[in-house]
C-alpha cells in the first residue's frame, strides 16, 4: 500500500488565501499534488477542493489531520468508495478525419465541441484512467494542445 | 462607534484586557503608534529588536497563561519578528502579533518595506489575516485572540495596511466569536477514556509521560492529584518541567538528552515497543504522529483528567504497582543525574543547582539554547508549572533574555533569571537597554565555556573532535557590556564569588550579567545519539 494514489476532498470557506494554506501544507512537507480542482459550492459560502495525491496511509492520515487543523477548513474527506471523473480537451489540426475523431471521443463520453478554420477541439469526460487511454489513442491525430481538468469526486 | 482602524486596534486591546504590548514602531504602523501615544490603558514596552518583542510577549504569555501581544512594522520589522512567530508556533504559545503593511494601493508593487507578510507567516502561525477593510478589524482582532488562546494555543498574525489603520468604520466588539469551521474538541471521548482506565488498571508497569500541554491547559494540579491517588510514576518532557515537584518521589529524572518528541524517542521502531500507549492531546494531528497510540484521546487534558478521576478512583489499585515503583527507585539509584567535581573550575551543573538552593521557588527560570538549557532542565529544582520558560520546539538561541523580560513583567514579585551561554546571550544582548529603561531587573547567568558548547559536544563525540567554528575564545568583557548599558556585571570563577554575585544581583534593582567561568569541556548526559535507541543511551562519557 506504499504510495498509493489518494483522492482527498476539502470543504473550505471562500476567503482570501485559503488555497495557499491548503497547497502550502503539501509543498511544505515535500508531498506532490497530482491534480487539484476548486470551485464554489452553489448557494453556500464554501468551496470544494479535490486533490489527487500519492502517499502511504500514514502520510495521508497526517495530511488529512493537518488539513483539518486549518481554521477555514470545514471538512476533509479521504475517499474510499467514490465516483471520480475528469475532463480533457484536445486541439487537433483540421486535416485529420472528423468522423474518426468524433467516434473516438464518443467512446470516452465526449464529442467534438468546436470546429475552427485550422483546428478543432474535442472533449471527453470520464474516469481519469480512461481519460489517459483516450489521450493515448488521440495521439495518432497529432494533437497540438491537451488540457486535463484534474479529478472531481463524490462518495458513492 | 465610528473610529479609525488604528483606534480600533487600541479599543480591541483594551477590550481584551491587554496590560502590556511589546513592540517597535516604523512607517507602516505609525497610525497605531500615534494612538498608543494617546492612551493610558496599557503599557507599551519598546524592545530594541522586533525578535525580542515577540520573544518577550512569549515569556509573558508563558508566565501568565494569557495571550501575549507584540506590534511591529512592515518589511524588516516583520521579518525580524518571524523567528518569534515560529518559536511560538512550535511551542504552542498564545500570541497576537500585529504588523503594519504598506497601503493597499501599493501591495504587490515591491514598494519600500513591502514584503508578503502573510505569505511568510502562514506556515509558522496558527492562523493569519491580511485586513483589507477597517470594517473587518473588530471581527478579525476578536477572532485572533480567540484562536490564539483556544484549542491547541498558538500565535496569530494580523497584518494591517497603513490606509486601513487610517480608514474610519464602525467599531462593534460585542459580537461573540462564531467560527463555523473552527470548533476545538475539548472533552475526551467517554468510551475511549473508559477503555484507557481499564488498560491502566490491568497494567503492571504504567508510566505517566507528561507533556507541555499540561502546563498550557492548567492541568498540573489535577496531574498531581491523579499521580498521588494512583501511585503511578511519571516522567516529564522538557516542556513540562515543574508539573510535578522536583522532590516528588514519583517523578523519574528527565529522559534522554533532549527530553522531547523525536529526540526522546530516538529510533522509532525501538521506542517502548512492548508498551500500550494512551495518548491524550488537544490536537488530533499530534496523536500517533510519531509513535502509534493504542488509545488515542482527543481533548483538553484538563477535561480528560477530570473525566478520568472518578473512574480511576474506582478501578485503579495503587498497591498493584508497588513492585514497579521499586524497580524505578532502583533505576534512579543506579543512574542518578549526577556530575563530578574536579579541579578548580566551576561545574555548570553546580551553578544551576546552587541557584536552585538559593532561590528555588522564588525564581522564574528562562534559558537560551544549548548545554546550559539541558542542564537547567535536568538540575534546577522546579516546583511549579510556568516556572520554566525555554524554547523547546524551535530551539531559538537569543530567546532567553527577552523571554525573561516578559516573565519579569508578568511576575514582578519573583526573581527572573535567564540561564544562558556565551554564544546565545550575544544574540539579543541589546535588550539590556530595554531592561534598564523599563526597570525589568533580569539576572543573566552566563555559563561561560568559551564555546558554542552544545555543537562542540557533538563535534567531540561524533566528528572526531574537529571543533569547526565553535570556539568562542574571543569574547567581549561582559561586565563592561552590562555597565555600558547601565546595568551591573560580575565575573565569577569560584563558588564563593558566585554566591556573593547572585545575592548582590537579587538585591539590585537593575539588570545584571553574572559571567561564570565554567569547565570548558563538560558534556550533557545522558544523551541518545541521533537515530539511536534509548536502549543504547549514553549514560556517561569519559574523555580518552
Ligand atoms: C539561532 C540559532 N542558531 C544556531 C543554533 C544551533 N545551536 C544550538 S546550541 C548552539 C550552541 C549554543 O552555545 P551557547 O549559547 O554558548 O550555549 P552552550 O551550549 O555553550 O551552553 C548552537 C549554535 C540555534 N539553536 N539557534
């Protein structure tokens, strides 16, 4: 179980510098954050931060406790049984086959979302590992730019 | 009430019943200093360095249990104070430190004396604020005091831009603090406490391992009652000295070289590996941090002990531990804390014991950092909590003298002694001026070994005696230094001279330095080599 991948959700007050407090806990201890997403929770004064990291159980337990200690932190969830999704967008030159790209994106819960004069943009939304597979597969269409959103997760 | 941000700071300090602020002015905090000039409710003590202001506030907080307050300006004033913040953070000392900041319009422009103060203080405070609107000041200051003193105490930093201290807004300090996201657990879990007492009642060799939280939560009396009732022997960590009286037969002399956490446990896998551990801590993040606790209890140790008392009375039979107490009495006899007198040179341990004999409970003891600190923790006869003020977590040389000033301000009836080294004392020697100006007659006892002794000891033992950059043979004349500031100095080489100097210093109403020439190569024992286990503890060392 050493250095297993973990997903942690942190519910925080929407206030200045709260994100630096969270991120500082990781960087100050030399732990890497694999991905991080933040957005306000609708109709509340809180935001939800989803952090994907890797570490031993012990390290993760320490991190969760330290996160809890931060004054503007309301709750910390260390997910076990969860639904996790991520989205990705890729920009592809227009000289590739639109139909093939559309079919590939479709297989990963996505589609072409924009067609410009030189490039098109396709997006997918799926489990992070599947997003990884999609990005592997899309390579043959010579993507010019790729962006991943980072994970969001909810307990089942 | 419509007042300026600067006036709000004053009103908040008055509402919090602050009686003394330690500080140092500068451009960004001048609006507040102007209001300090106009008020008569609290004293402002001008230290001669911002680091000293924060350490003095720490000393004051340690001696009283109240929140210490320091005030500093932006940029270099703030950065000078950071060591104090970090020190208070590591030792869980309640402080509110207020700093000035450049006006809002200049923040982020690399303005003169601008530094991202909250960015710097974030990892070394319990919480911090950058106040961007005077209307927020009453709430922020009230929260700052509340957060500093509740839960696991700690320093809170409030950074206020200059235009915010000039801004007029409504001051209302009456609202209770309500923080939805901060509710420290104070009562222990009843089921867990029940199981813990059962475990103690069934144990053969129980031991109380008393930490600094007992002092800060004011639980020492309860601990004394608990240990007396159960007859369970105790060791105190470095920070907990004075919890039990030095002559309590249940107190085992101090563990390890540096009686605390990772340095006490040595190699973790070997630490008390057959023991079951009950860990009570107000801070859930501390439970099982280094050593796994079988019975973790989160809560204020004072409340937890109150919860434990009736159960303990019922279930714990003190007679059961008699054989264990015998073993310990034997250990204490076999390995007493001791030192040998040799030659003419004074032994540093003797000096500390002697202060204890002459002043005992009448003195509050602060220290700097190094060998003198360890010897003080080992050899001074502490008889009450809050008698001992020392930098445990950060180990800050330069802490002792300003902290002793804060202690003297808090407890003027008692003698305030700073036991220090010839290295450490020079790190805040300028505070002689503060001591003279505010009539805070601290006695600085330098255990002068012409070395950065603690580092020298490690070089002797683990670096084949290569004493790299630790020889302090070149020294100032400490007697003249004291005199130059308006204090009194003594240079002491014999026992008689020491007695006479200490007696004189206690009677003098002015700051003093007693420069005691001690044996240069004395080592602190016992010690646990870094990463070693207690099993391999070094109890003696003979120079070969
Ligand atoms: C600010 C700071 N710098 C460096 C150290 C590292 N250090 C720990 S003990 C020590 C030597 C202290 O010498 P002295 O004050 O003379 O005391 P002694 O050990 O000789 O009693 C040093 C340099 C420290 N603890 N704090």
